[in-house]
C-alpha cells in the first residue's frame, strides 16, 4: 500500500483493539412465528432450531446496524431445516446462521448453562475456520445463538442473544484506524467506492459480508471473495480484509471483525492485518464513514489443538448489564387477534401430548346448525366455541324471557328488557362478544311440527319454514336438535336422515338426560339407479334416530299442559352436562374415520388406547341421571317403523316433498298410518296409555324451552 | 210514604227496570298474590278458592264504582279460608264473597262451562235468600265469580268476572225514579242524609251495603239492618230498601239492586218496592246523586221449587262483547323484580310435582364461597344461581386473560382488554348483569399454598391472606375448591376441616373429572372439656377430603412446567360437567338431614324412591371420564395421615395458628413429617415416582387456571 498506507495517528497507535457489542433486534413477527411453530409443530420438543439472522452494513453516520430476527428467520412448517436458502440476494438482509434454544419453561431458560453454550458455538466457529468452510461461506464467522422462553399464554417472551467471538489472547493491537477517505488516496477512494457498489449491486455478492479488497499499484480496487486469497497473495497486490461493518463509530471497527481477524490469522497466518470496515450512506458506499485500519494479531497457540475449547465472549448486554430481555406482544397486538390466538392456545396445547391427532382445522371449518337456543342451545354453542368451532347458525323463534338468563348462559338481564330480544339474534351477538372471531348467525324461525294443525292462511308461512329448514340443514355439516318439544325434532331428524347429515340430539327430563347421535339415513343421498337403497341397508343395521324407539308419532305436546309441564322443570345441572356430552360426542364423531357411519360403541367395549379413537369411545346414546349419579351408553338400531328415519317415511318425503310435510303437520295419525305404527298400537292395546304417562319422567319430552 | 211518595215521571213510568253492568277492577297486587299462591301453595290444585271483592257506593257524579280485587282479596298462605274477616269496617271496602277458579292451562280456562258456573252461583244466592242467610249477611247477594288462567312464565293473566244476577221473569217494572233530593221532602232529605252518614261512620255498619230506611211521619229517617224488617213492617213506618249503589247514572239504579229486589220479593213477599240508591260525594251522603225509585216485582214461581236452577246473567262484558280479559303485568312490573320472579319460577315449579320438599328459602340463604373463578368457578356460580342461591363470594387473584372467555362462562372479550380485569370483580359484576338480585362479591386475593416458600418481606401479606381466608370460610356456609392447583386447595381444606364447614371440590384432568364433598373435621368445632375429639372419631369413620388419598404433601406444582402442563389442557366439555355435578352434590347435601355428616352413598346402593333423599343418592365422590363415557361414585374415608384433615394437622393448626401455616408454606417436608407420610414414603421407596408421573393424567392436579 506504499505511499497510501495510513500513518498511525497518536490516538490509535498501539492501543488494544476494542469492539462495541453487536446488537440484536427481534421483531414481533419472529415471536409470532415462534409461537405458532411451538404450538403447532415443536410442542414439547426443545431441540435446537437452526435459524437465520440478518444484517447489513451500517448506513447512517450515527446509528449502528443490528442483527435482525424476523418471521422468516424461523423454519417454515414444512421444512424444519435452516431457512437460510430462502432469502438470498437482498442487500439489506445478509443471512447469518444462528441457533435457537427455546425452552419449555422459564425455569429451564434461567438455568441454561450460557457459558458452555457460548463455548460450544465458538468451537464450531473455530472448526469452520480450520475446515475451510468459513472461506467458502464466511457468514458462519458471525454464527449467533439465541435462547428463549415463550410464554404463549401471556404472549411474553424472555430471550437472550449471543454473538460468539473467539477471544484473542493476547488481544489484537490496533496500529491505526482512519476513515477510508483519509487512509487511501483519492484515486483509490474513487475506485474502491465503485468496486464496493458493484459488489453490493450484484445479487451474487450483495449479501456476502466478508471479502478481500485488492488494490493495484495504479490505485485500481476490486472486491474479491475470500477464497481468492491465494490468488491475491500471489499477485502481490495490496490487500485489505473487508467486511460489512454494522458499527457507526468512527473510533472502532464493528463486532464482525473479531472472528474475521481470528480467521485471517489462523487460516492464512497473517499477523499484520489491514482491514476495511465497509459502511454505507443512503444505500451506497461511503468512504468517509468506512474505516481502514491495521491490527497486529497473534492467535493463541492453544487453538491449534483439536480438543481446544476456545475462550469466547458475546452474550448481549441489556442496558450495560448481562441479563435477558423480555418482550410482551400482548400490549401491541390487536386485541381481537390476540383473542383468536389465545382461544387457540388451549386447543393447540392438547396436541402437544394428549391428542396429537386432533384436527383443529377441521373443527374450525365445521358448520354447525343449532335448532333451539335455550338452556341446551346456549351451552352447546359455548362448548362448540371452546372446541374451536367457528361457524354456527342459531335458530329459535322465541324471545329472551325474564326467567331465561339464570339458566341460559348466553343471555343477560339486559336481553330481557322491552319484551325481550329474539333469542337467535341475542345469542349470535353475545357469542361474538365472548369471542369476536366467531361466525355466528341468528335466524328467527319456528320449526314446523307434526300434529300441530295449521290454518289455510298459515300454510304458506309454514311451508316456507320447511323449505328454509331444508336449506339450512343442507348448508351445514351438523345439526343439533336442542328444542323443547319432541315434535319439533321430527322434521329436522327427517331432513338429516334424507341428506345423511350428522344430527346430534340432547334432551332433558327432570333429572335425567339423553344425548345421542342419529344414524345415517336409509337411502343414499342421490338415489341409485334402481331408486332403492338396498346397498345401504345391506351394509349392516343403521343406528337409530331420536324417534326410532317410539311407538307413537310426535304430536302436539304443548297445548293443554300445566305450567310445570310447559316449562323447563329440570335440575339446573342437567343442561350443562347434556350439552357438554353432546358437543364431545360430535367432536369424537368428526374424528372417527367412518364419520356418520361409525358403529356405536359402549363403555368398556373397546380398548381405551385404540389408535383410531384418540378421543375415546364413540357411543350411540348416552343416558344419565343426576339423582342416581349414573351414566350409561346405549346402542339402538334404526326401526323400520320409525316416523322420522324409516325408508317408508323418507321415500314419501322425497316423492311428495312439502305436500308430505303439510299432511304430517295437519293430520296427527298420518305418520303412524304410514309407518304401520297404527297397526302396531292396535295390537298392543291399552299399554300405550301407561307409556304416555311415563313420558314426562322419561326425559324425552320435557326439554328446555 | 203518603205525601212524600214521588209522583211517577213520564219518562220512567212503567218502563222495564234496567241495570248497567257492574264492573270489576283487578289490580296488579291481586295477580302477584295469585301468582305466589299458585306457585308456592296451590301448585296443580284447581279447586275453587274463596276470595273477597270490595266495593263502595258511587262517590262521583260521573264515575261509577267498581268491584275491586286486591292482593288481600286472596287467602293468606297460612289460611286458605275466605279472607273476608280480615278486612272489616273500612268504608271504602265493603267485602263481597267471591269464588276464584284458576285453571292450570289456557285450554281449560277456555273450555270452562261458564253458563253452568253462573247458574250454580245464582242457585247459591237463591238458597241464601230462602235460608235467611242473606238477611243476616246481605253481602252474599253480591256473590261474584272470577275464572282465570295465570301464565306465570309470562306474567300474563286471562280472566273473566261474573256478577250473577237472578233474572226476574217477567222483569221488574220501574214506576218512578228521581234524585232523593227531589223524591223526598226537604226534612226527609236532611234526616236521611244524616242517618246515612251515621250508618257509614259506624265501623259496624259502614261496610254493610244493604239496609232498610225507615222514615217516620215526622220525616225522621233512620237506617236499620235488613233483619229489622219485621219490626219496621209492624211499626207501620214507610220503608225504603236501601243499598250502596256503585252506579253513577241518574237514570238507572246499579246492579246490586237486581238480587236485592229478588230477595225482597221472595223473602218478604213485597211486590211494590220503594228502593233507595245510596250514593256519595266526597265521602258523605249526597241526596242529589242518590236516587229513590219504585218498582213492581213479581218473582218467578219456579224459584219456589228447591230443585230450581234459576236463570241468571252476569258475565262481565269487555268493550260491549262477551269475552275474557287479559292483563300483562310484565310491562308494568319493575324489570328487576320481574327477573326475580321469573328466576324463581322454574325452581318453584319443581315443587309442584317432582320435588315438593325442595327448600328454596334455605338455598337462597346459603352463603357460598367460591375459591377460583376460572372454568370451574364461572360455571359453578352460574349453576348455583340457577338453583336459586343468592349469596356468593368469589375469590381469585388473577386477571381475565384473552384465552379465558371461550371457556370461562362469566367473561367476555371486553373483560380482557387493557390487561384484563380482575376475575373476581368481573365475575361478580357479570353475575349481576345476568341476574340483578344476586348478591355476589368479588375478592382479589391469592390462596396461600404450602411448599411455595416466601421471602421475609412477603410474610405479612401472606399471613394476612391466611387470616382473611379463615374469616371468609367462617362467614360462609359452603366453600367450593375450584382452583387450578392441588396445593391451593390445601389451606381451605384444612380450615373447613377445622370448622366443620362444608367443602366441595371439583378438579379436572384432561378428559376426566373428580367431584367430591369433604367429610366433617376430626374434632368438634369448639373443643370439648378434655380437648380431644374422641366423641367425633367414635361416631364412625369420617368421609375423606381431597388430600386423604395422597401420599405426598401438596407442593409447588406450577414452577418449571411446560405450557401444556401449566394451562388448562382439558376437553372443553369437562368443566361444565364437573361444575354441574359439584353444585348438584351440594344441593343434595343441603337437603340431607345429616348435612355434612351424611354418609356417602354409591350408585345403586339405596332405593331411588327414598323419602329422605328426594334429590337422589348423595355420593361422596363422583369420578368420570368423557373418553370412556363413564361415571362412577366412590366412597373414601378420612386418612390418619392426611395432610389437610387429620387430627394431627388440625391440632397443630389450632395450637400454632398462623405460625403453623407459615411453616407449611416455607418448609416443603413439614406436613409429611407431621403426618408420618415421610416415614410411609420411605417404606414405599421409589413407587412414588410413578405415581407422580400419573398425576397429570389422573385429574387431580391440572385443573383450570
């Protein structure tokens, strides 16, 4: 470098070379991505994760640059390998390999042996220097480490970055350090500036933070990769060892020089090292900010020993102290988004250990139709939401009465005022107030009922309700039957049976409950070539529906009943239990490979560790009694005389449609005639009377209202 | 009446005597009282009820008076006899006997045979005339009837009043009718006016609406009771038949005259009847409003036949039509009061048939302390409220987190904003928004836990919490243990055990639950003379507490646990089930004659129709699993090594108080040493490790948070 070599200034000559610490900047995206990764993929796994940090040369005269961690620093779901290759050629994002150790608990985080971790990283850097890997890919010289604990519940993150630097002993001595614009002659400055910009503008080299500057005697400068060292040396040209310097200080080179010096010294045995701290301003090389310096390095001889554990420093200080950092995203996050994440948290945690096969995406997409939004409907909606179900349609024609809020968990006193809001609307709105992301729609509509004759002028309205109910069931995946009378469950049962749609019934007696899933319908949804359903019938007995055990058709059960017969006279604990079991039954069913065709299982009938049923057995019916503290599972097959799901009824419904419904509504004996129940009852005689008396106590008729 | 007899005016001479209908005025108090009577006392009973109506003379020149029904028209709870005697001597409330037929259904109301009912009442009036009862108590001449259906759910009342009047055939003929001031001479007017005021001012006669006016030849008038008829007749004085006339019309006498004429004609065989329609103005007799008239009456001879069913009229028209009336109290009632009535409705209806022995007053007075207001606490509070429990204190130190509302049924999204409200406060407030009459108080306080050592400077605060917890448990009847860790249940268990207070525990595993009631404590609440508890111990084995089966003392179970171990990883249906069972267990216990000392019953162990347990069996523990669709009852006696309820621990606690607590908190092995568990464990060896691993899956440790 002859006449251009910078003359040592009094202030820098012979002093120990010192480096301001590298700084990390971890953005919210990184933590969000880590949260998702932890919840969905890593779960309890604490293995180190290969990540990427990004940095760029300092680009401002008074602000140093950071090592930044973004969401793309972390692996993608599909590929847990290092994400380095995904982002190349971005001049502001020179990728640096890093390792993330995310612990499962705060205690583990605190008790990590940081000293050993740092030494292990330093050892890897040393190995990469000797192996030549650092010459091929110099970014490994900046290898970093981050340890963290993610409190996913509170969106709080404890973390600590380290930029491991091999400690030279004795330390390097700085012989001189000047702005490049002063250290070089003006031709060299111009040429070097141009060469740097060329290097930075090429997508191949722009994110390569270490390089050689070769300056010819005629002041022509070019930038070359490290692996050209032998060539440069042989050519006898002056060489500066250049690096992207994140530091803005005119008095010191940045942190990356530390391992670079060790590399140059160890790899190439250079002791007097001319270095070039490359810095920019407004996106182009700036030779007044960039520094040129000269350092004397004598590497510790111990490093030659393959077993050597090098001394290292690099844990990032916080406010001058060695301590971890904490960031809370909760405060900065959009509350609704936070609510969504939080609601998913418990569900995703289930997949960590207990239920890895839980299909939360499926659940969030399931469209549920709730017929009746009383004690059962409110509770079912809540528990569906807790399971992550997002799409619900709530049907009820009633208004919120004063007696409702203490038992119907979606309503408050406010909803009862001024005559009461429509339950369907109040329930949908209140669900959103609990969880803004739920897609709940309320539909104010009565369910047409057989045996409740209607006048001619009502016919159009009722048939419209029939049609609307058909459309609703068709456009949902699951229908819950949660109304307060037996007869209001008939039409939805029939429609579900015809469409092979999942139907779940919950019904309450005074202190007993029934929860069941209906079996598949008697015929294929699209009629086969022969128009019959032999294939379905021959597949084995279908599970029954709510009406399969009945020997009378559903009739008007509301008129002429005393108040205690009309109202929900049930023990208050009943509805929460039945509702919970109904939703759990659905979740089990949706996770069964055979879905609606899954056989009914009874308690104790299968091994609990069955792989196919991680959620447990999948019963057909669950009946329980609070007063007896008992619960049992039952299995009932479909009846050929069923007024709601037998082939005779479904066939008639398919052929005659609304006309059929109208007849069922207006003519109480029609369904019994159609299914042969009339004949059956005649043969049984007066037994029927006893049965009807028992009905109320049996829990199949007095439900909620 | 000689020269004073009014000369027939052209307009009234010989015309048929006509009467404007009597009118009823039923006030809200009547319906409220009827509602209470129906719900609490009558229940399904439809027997006729004897009631009282009240009326007074017309007191305004342009407004007729009514027959009024007030709350005191109905019988009191303690006495279903006619309430007539309760209100006598009130000048504005002449009591009239009536009969109320309140049906159980609207259909029954509509199908009542009103014609027959009216005739039956008319027949009773006829009988009272013949028997002389009407002479003794002329109010029976105004005997009335009201039929009703009370829709207690909607606070709507359908009703129809009848004022049965015997129909004279041929009808009475009005010979003349004039204001008394015109019909009588001025001396007579003055004298009659004074006599009327005297009658009305005497508490004995003021509410006697029928009387005789005897006018002496020197124009002196006096009023006499009907039974003086024979005397009056014999004295040869002029007699007017007087009655309190509710009617204001100058052209017609009021309705009471109808049966009065029939009475006079039948009882005394008078055919030409001089009557006096007594009316007032501003509380005194008004002779310009009062009328004097003369009518010709010939009673139907058929009435002499004892079997005769007399023709009668009297169903009150509504707007000129014969139809029932409907009144809705819902609109006029204070909404909060309406809410209270409505909330009680379902509970009271239970007593109609299913649970006559249900003690709702007891439940509304029970003071419940809920420790923990998470998934379990929210649901328990709701179900307690549905059972009519009004007094609740909710203790929690946490704030509502974003993940809470979808599972913790008392919170909404709004409660999570700005860092989240304290759960205890939000829960108490939101309970009131559901049901304004609930007396819920939130207390933000942590539960001190054993094995969670505290620093010296925390000691005062923690001991204060201990003291406060003692006070809270002391001032409540029941403590629910609903916190999320095992160790936080220890101190309340111990305090309840010491005080013999009812403690109910609910705890969740991933898909299993435990609900139990703790047994009584090992010693009497007030130490006996010998300071020992031999008498209690010898009474038979005590039921165990939550810790009785444990072989390790409760320790810090929160620190150093992964997120899924820290959070509520439970199936969403679990908490509603466990909460419901916990409340139902309490309600059963409170209805058991032995309360906390009641033996533990197992499913199937007793006859279901047991009179002593109308709410069913009273188990000690209920354990269930959703995945196995199973539920079973267990019975476990107290352990002598129990760290929470054994005599050793309770004795130590009594003797050393807060000092003992502090040692338990700070010294993890203290409780085990004290109870001999340390020794036990040493003898068992390494088995303990397996047990701890199973713990999480066993449901006793991971609860809600």
